[in-house]
C-alpha cells in the first residue's frame, strides 16, 4: 500500500519528521556520549531546530490554496507555516535560556521533551481534524507537564507540575466530550464535514452553544484565559524559568493557532456565538490579569498574571472573526514571543545569580548590569504597548479590528486595561532604574547563551516595532487563507 | 422489544449504577472496583454492537491494566481511609447541575441526530482485526505514530520523576532556591 | 446449539477441576521421586484418592475471617481468582470435527476470530483476585505479597502478549483453530524457538510458579497473599493456581506444540484430545521438574529480568519474525 504515502506528502512533513528524529538523537546522545562538553547538547539541539526551520523553508512552503495531507488530517497553509516558524524560534530561544552554569542530570531528557512538545505544537497548528487535534494537544501538553515538574525536589516545581497536569487533564476531558458531540452530529472527524453539519438552520442554538462552550474550555485553558486561568500563576512561579517562558509564549501561540483554525473552519456559521463567548472571556481575562498583577511581589507571578491579561487582548482579535482581527492576533503572538522570552530570560539570569525571583531582587539592576536592565526594560515597555516596541503594533491591530467590527466598547475596555497594565510595568522599570542596589550583591554573570538569547529577543522587539510591514503581510495572508476553505 | 434491546437496557442500567456507585462510595477501593465493573459492562456493550476487537481491547487495557495500576496505588497509599467532607462547599450541587446540563446536551443530540428507534444497531462494516489493522496503518497512520510518541513521553516522564536522589554528602544543607538547578551536579 | 454449548462448557469445567485434583497428585509424586522419596501412596491404590482426601480435609477446616478485614472482598477474592482460570480455556480447540452417527460435533467450544486477544484479556483480569486477597486480609505480609504478585504478573503479561504475536503472524489469524491448523506440517516451536522460550518463562511467572513464586514463598513472606485464608477459600486459591497451570500448559501446547495435531488425527478426530492431553502432561512434567530443581529468584532480579531482558527479546522476536515473513513471502 505504498500509494498512501506519496513522496510529496512526506516532503511537506519533513520538518515534523526531523523534529522527532532530533528528539531521539538528543536522547540517545545524552545516554551514550557521557564525556561531552557541558553545552554540547544545547548547541546540537539549536542546530537541529534551525535545520528544521531551513527544511520548512525549502520543502514545506504553502502552495496557493489549501492543501490537505495525511488523509485529510493536516492542512498545510500559511497559518501552519507561520506558526511553525514561531514555535521553532521560541524553542531555540528557550533552549538558550535553559543553559545552566553547572550541568544537571536529565539534560538529554529535558531537551528531548522540549523538542517533542514543539512537534506537537506544529501538529496543533496544522490539524484539520478533531482526532488529530486532540492527539496533538496531548503530545504538546504531556512533555510540558513533566518539564514543569522537572525540579521536583523543590516543592514549588512539583506543585506546578501537578497543578498543570490535573488542570490540563480535566479541561482536555471536557473538550473531548465536546469533540465527541461534534462527531455525533456529523459522523465524521474532519473540520469541513463538521462545519457542514453545523449549518445554522439545522440545529437548535442551545446545542451548538453547548458544544462550543465545551470545546472552548480546552482552548481557554491552553491560552490561560479566564475562567480557566487559575493554573497560570502557580505553574509559572513553580516551573523552571525557561519552561515558564516557553509555556507563556509558544504553548499559548499553539493554543491560539488551533483556536483560530477551529473558529473559522468549524464554527464559521455562528459569528454571534463566537463573539459573545470569546469577548466575555477576553474582558474577564484582561480585568483579572491586570488587577491581580498589581499586588504581586514575585516577578514570575506578575508575569503570569500579565500573560493572562495579554491572552485577553489576543482573544479580542480572535473574537471579532474578521481577517484584521485574526492577523492582529497573529502579529501579537509573534511580538509576544520575543517579548516574553526576553522577560523570562532576564528573570532566569537574575534568579540564577541571586537565587530569588522576587521583585526586590531586581532593584538597581541598571547599576549591576546595564544591558540586562535595558533588555528587560524594552520587554516591559513592549508588554505595555508603548510605540516603537513590538507590543504596540499587536495591541493596535487587535483594538483596530474590534473598532472595525463595530465593537467599540471592547476596544475601550482593552485600552483602559492597557493603561492599568502600564502601571505595573512602569513600576518595574522604576525598581530597576531608580531603586538602590541591595546589600552585598555583586556583578551578574551572564554566560554566552543567555547573552545570545537576550540579544536576539531585544533585536526582535525593536525590529517588530519599527518594521512591521513584512510580518503584517504574512499574518494577513494567514488570516485570509483561514477564511477560504 | 427485541431481546437485544432488553439486554442493552439491562447493561446500560448496570453501567450507570456502577458509575454512580463509584462516585458515591466512601471507600476508594470500592470505587475502583465499581469502575472496573463499569468498564467491563461497556466492553459487553461494544460486543453487542458488533465490535469484538474493541470489546476485548477495552477489557484488556482499561479493566485489566489501567485499573490494576489504580488499585495498586490506592492500596499502597491507604486509600480506604479518605477524609470525609470537602474543603470547598457546594461542589456536589454544582457537579449535579453540570451533569444535568451535559445530559440535556446529549439528549438534544440524540433527538436531532437519528430519532429514538435506533437505540441498538449493529455495524455493517468489517470489524475484524485485519480490517482494523489496514485502516489504522493507512488512513490513520499519523495519529498512530503520534500516539506511540505520547506513550514514549509518558514513560520518560515516569522515569525522570521517580529518579532516586544520589547520596548526599554530609554537611551540605538542602538548597532551596539557590540555583535553578535543584539537584546535585 | 445452546444445549451443545452448555454441555461443552460443563465438560470443560469438570475437566479442569478434575484435572486440578490429579495434577496435585502428579506433582507430589513426581516431586517426591526427584527428591528420592515416594510421595503419597496410602489413600487408595497409588495414592489416587489423595486429592479426595485433601478436599474433604479442607472442607471441614474452620474458616477464619481476620478481625477488621473487609468481609465482602475477603470472601469474594477467591471466587474472583478462580473464575478467570476456569474460563480461559474456552477458546482452546480440543480437536477438529467429530462425526458421531451422522451429526457433526465440533470439538471446540467456540472459534472466535480474536481468540488470542481473549486469552490476553482473561490474563489481564486474573490479576484482580490476588490483589484484592492481599489487601482485604488486613495483614502487612499479605498486602505486600499481593502487590508483589500483581506487579510480577502485569510485568510478565507484556512479554507473554508479545510471544503470542509470533504464532499470529505465521498463521495469519488470531483464531486458535487457525493457528492449530497452520501447524499441520511443522509445530511452531521449531519456527519460533525464542517465542517459545519467552512464552514458557512468562507463563511460569504469570501463574506464580517456581522459580518465580516469590509472592507465595512460605519461607520469605509467610505464604504471601493467602496467609489469612483457611478452609474452602484457601482450597479455591489452590485450585485457581493449578487450573491456571493446566490452562497455560494447554495454551502453550496449542500455540507451539501443535495442539491436537498428531499422526492420523485427520482420519480419527477422536485422537485429537488424546494428543493434546499427552502434550499437556509433558509440559506439566517440565514445570514440576523446574520446581524441583531451581531455587527461587529474588524479587528485584525477577522484575529486572522481566523488563530488561524478556521484554526487549520479545520485541526483537516480533520484529525478526515479521521481517522474515515479509522476505520469505507470506
């Protein structure tokens, strides 16, 4: 039966296949090559990820018009291509930040699990079938459960892993129940078949609404939006800092990619339903994230609440359902990737040097390492949506789409929340630049991989803030292709 | 009412009763055993639907492997002495309400989808292991491979998270948050 | 049809219980000869009424239920242990079709197309009785013995299941009747030597039989999971173990030694059960020989053996079999 695996299809999936091979290779090397230099596996992983990126550019470029492969399970279009780039870059930056000054046990497994999670994310962005989507979500989430608990000797990490796992398993279950109802209605698992069965005049609204809510539970969990955001602060605080960074950027992006696709391709016949529920979730996330972040003393927890709020902003873009909204959400996610990884990278540097990630540990950062303070400052301003930095365009596009769709109230709430957010970001800037240096703290050691990662992120923040046209063009293409089916 | 429908109703009642008993029972081991019975009943329902492979797989995997591990852990951790009462009030009420909502959804689905006379049907497609194998390795080969990866990840996680600590040298206190790497180099 | 099934089921159950009785005698005599003594020969000629005497003794013993034990499960556990042992042989064919006075009687209870999977399923659920017995006795040693037995059984189930795959691949079907028919030229033990050895060892571990009998070691664990059982309940455990022994011997003979195949079995189908019987007796003899000769394996080595040696070899066996079959042209 060699006809089911044509070479063209395998070429299109070459990046994913090579990710799996890379994971196996890293695991094997960590077992076999015991006397390796401490950062060998890190650089091998990064080389591998860049190779996958290259393979994607060479072989997996989206052709004009949608293209279903693997028997209708995956769809290769601009959305999956773009998000694949996002995930690979995010993973490479996370691997750079994960370098520790002394190598610890389990490095090979750490990297292999991270790579497997990226594989799952690429599948999530490309899924065109609820069965495939569920499996992709599982293979994305499971390595992350383990990675969050990786330092299980410390209680907080074990707590993080356990909470993430329980929450994830529970919401996954509810979402699969929704999927089973979708299957029950249409008798098939492909998105287009289900969409045909969900035509508005054939089904009572209560049924569609119920199913939509059930399916949404899983997605809202994945993007840490209210009311399924409760896991985020504890998990981000307890997990190893690079993993928290990865969770907040790549995992969220994966959730949004799948959400955007499912909104447009399955639930396209119910725009009011989509808007109503997602706008409610967006407003709740923004309010909860911003107001609860005001009181935080731990920087990782603060970043967690801030990421809940950011998820709210992105949900505004997803809620309106127009191409501008979707492209705004995608642009926001690209900007958010470099921004948040810069922030978490800086936290990793400081906590590795001082052993604490309380905000007080960052006071006077400018005097101890000016470059680090600059990078963190740029990241915070970008998160706040200040022009010239990447986050500005994200927020601008998302709120513009809300206004364009006639939901001005949503944009107003968003802007007001952005102001509140600016308060605690600027507060952090003040702590870094104006507060005195704590007693007995010396200069900070920043090893080369950290420097590389922070440099790339800072460059990304500035580039995305100045030169927005190429990125916007890609995001727009992705959004337009979503609407064609 | 054909015999098939009668048997189905009996089996369905047993399954639901076992599920409710599992939720209500105060002894964790009894809950696990009710769950085993529930799975076995579902296996028999699959058999009635004309899918013997899935029925036997259900019993082998769910009732025979997964639940044994459940019981293992419950027995090791002394699960028969659970603390009564819940820390958060009103959970049972909310649970019942949500359960009722989900039940309403299923009923709506059934009414819309096919009408109530198709309660018990049999499959007309080939469900022999050979046919299942062909489907699985042709149309569903990607999910199959991804599932194998999920299992591998689970095994890696189990091995990592239960790793034994190396011997601690005397004089070194347990470092709490010094270095983000929590174990001895 | 229904009557035929009922009669065959009764025959199987009676055969298994009578078989259990006489296997205990066989074992005691054989073990005794290997230890240069005679064994029971007082009760009836050649000790043939010994099992009856044992049965009567056990029925009259006092049945104790430990204080604070979970009464319901304590009483149910022996029953849960015996039932899978009795039903596992439902799919084993005793012979082909027999014609008595014009009516064709098939010498097998049923021929399901997933026969081997059924065996796997019943093996999986046979773990429960032991776990529950150990737990419900309210006794640390029983719990420990029960959990150890459970862990051992589920670990070796993997290798056991994989060893089944070899015959399935060669015969091209999961039905046991087809597997026996495919052995009409050569028994699979010659085509699957590794599979046979894996099955042999894994089945020894599954029935908690020496040298894998750590969970019920009298010396180490004060008899493990059935320490608190007495009287008829203990008899049921005893029965379950020996019936499982006969069952795995029958399964092994069917899968690897050719089942009811033998010379002249096509002309005289009645010879089928006779050949099967002979093969089972030989298999049981080897089991008893192993018990007499080998010391008990320590528990951690047992688990290491199951996971690190048997499981990879079983996987390799499946791989090699599949590759060879594709190359040879199945």
